[in-house]
């Protein structure tokens, strides 16, 4: 089945005739010339480096490299200041404040709800099942004409598991708006994710990031993959120079080092398996949930006390014990071998107190 949508009809009414800002670097893109068009400081920068010129607003070189990696065309790719920018743009482009709504599946990434609140858009929560899968029937029955966005995090944060592709496809078939699948952790999961579905489902938007497997969280580079018409709207509404030149340059260099990325993924997966095995030996660990990410969700009898004790030891994990369906749980990022050993030693010592 192929699902087509009229993208412009999903766009907020007042944006449909928007004339986007055209920056100097939109009008001319080149590396050689006398640039007297953008009111930059032509002398240079206060620190060494070519920082006095504006970056490429379209991130063309990076998109071309990513297109090769992902098997897409550059016009199917949006580059943002972290995935959070793409999330915010989805609200600003497609959701009428206080009239339309989005759907989220708690427990899930908190920025979906925060972005909805910032943009004055209502959220409809449909909790995951007890085994952290999509409640597909409930999701579909809760869809309404005003459901503009459906957010699915897969692998999910904070639970760590992949969602069933068959469930996501059922939702894609029924959703009146866009289905946004956040694949921030997909590089730690088996398979290639849902990018191959973009051809069949025009209402699918996929989010990925350079912050996890690529190891470049400090650069704030997020990616969205979607139908060219959706990407075109992202580019119309985004700020002119939303990604700085240093981030673009370093992300491009990283994209050309896939072997190094693969090595890091292997090392993290090996440490994840070791950490899970060692945690399971501790009597204070009640349960460790399956993970397709670079973290583990573990259940403890005294999570708040344990969290505070670890902080005193200089070890910071994430306390998720008050999150729906994650009661009693701490979320533990897979660290380096030395960091993981330090954590295990601290947990052993605390369990003996």
C-alpha cells in the first residue's frame, strides 16, 4: 500500500502563502569570490579561523553525503540544530494552536510534550502496553481529523525497546496527519530502521541524530527524513542559518568515517551486554528491561535512595522512577569499560551497606 497526502492541506493556513526569507547565501552558493553581499566582517575574526562568513544555510555538502549513506535524495533530508529543532518545526508548520492536537505514547521522550506545550497544542496520551509496545488498536481508535502529529519513539526512550514495524505501519495507514518516528537510537538496534518505508508512506517523518552513535552531541546536529514537500516546508520556516559552519564541517568529516562509527557501535554493544550481565548478578536489581539502545532501564527496590547515593559517589544516572510504567527504575547509559566498572563497584559496595 502506498499512502499519499496533500501536504499543503496539513500546513497551518496562515503559512500557505509564506514567502521565506532569502539570505545572501541562498542567492549565491560558492566557495570562490569577493563576498560583499552579506554585511559580514571582511577582515576576519577575533580568533583564528574562517568564522567571519555565514555558513551554508542549506547544508548542501552534508546532505549530499548523508544521501549516499541513507539511500535518499538530498531533498528528502533536513538538518537541524538537534532533533529538537525538527520537533519544534513540526508543531509550528502543521499544528494550529489550541485547536488541533498531537498524540504521544508515554513513557516516551519528554520533548514532544514540552514542544506541544510551548506551541499551545493539545496532547492526547495513549500509554504503551505493559511490555512497552504500541497499543495499536487504542491509537487508531483515538485518531481524529485534528490529529496532526503522532509521535513514536523507536527504539523508545526511556524503555529502550524497538516498536513493532507492523504496528507503526498500521498507524501510518490510518493517521490523518503525519507520523513522526524518532530513531535517535536506531544505530544500536538490529536492522536499518524505517527509512525504506518513506517511499510508501508520504505521511512518514523520521528523526535521527548525530548525538548518539556518531558521538557528536556537542555539535547539535539533528536529521529529519521525509517526502520532499515536507522537507521544503521545514526549509521555509527554519531560521536562515540554523546550523553553524563548524558543526557542518565536523559532521561531514564524521559522515566520511563510517568505519570509526561502526567500531564505536560495536564497543558500546559489547559493553551493554557486559553491563547487563553484571547488573543481573546484583541482588538489588529486580529487573533489567530489553534494550536496543545505548542505555539500560533497570528496576530497583529503592531507586531514589540509590540515585542519591550514586550522586554522592560522583556517578550520575537518570532517575525515571516517577515516570508512568517506569516506577522504580533508573536509566543507565552504557559508558566506557572503566566507567561501567566504576558503576558496578559502587553498586556492589552500596548493596553491602
